C-alpha cells in the first residue's frame, strides 16, 4: 500500500468545493492534509453550518490562516490553488519557493506576465 500524497488546499470557496475536492477525495493516493483559509474557525462548534469552513468539513485537516505558516509546513507535498485568479501567481510562486508541487484551475488569458508558473 502506498502512502498518500499530502495535499494542501489554498482557499475554501466554490473553486475548491466544485472543481478540486470532488476529484481529490475519492482518490486513495491523495490525502487532504491542510487548508489555507483566512477566516477563523467557527467559535460555536456545536452547530456549525456544513460547507461554511474547512474545519467543519475536514476536522482532521490542519487549518492555517496565513500563507507563511501554510507554506512552511514541510509535510504538504502538493498545493492546490483554489483562490481568485489574481492571486494564483503569488501562491504558485510561494509553492515553488517552498519546494512543493502545485496545481490550479485558471483561465490562461488572465496572465500575461505570469505564465511561467503554469509551465513549471
């Protein structure tokens, strides 16, 4: 049995929930290990609304509120960028500089100077 690849997901909005997680979760070779979500975890753990926060839906995953802490986690192997397109390049660069692999769903035309990160 192989050890699953530990995935860190940047963002927990529609892109993560619709385009990324549905393909990651059924794959036994992938593990949702951590999230970068700026919003703090809900204070009322008794009745949190489903899909409101990564800690609600993935209680075993790590939750980071800063990019610095997220990218410093040495156990994250693959970063899935699920944020607004204008932030993709900075998160892709942070992933590469921290020695991680990265992927994102993006509109190529939205990058005129940052395409180098899509080809890395």
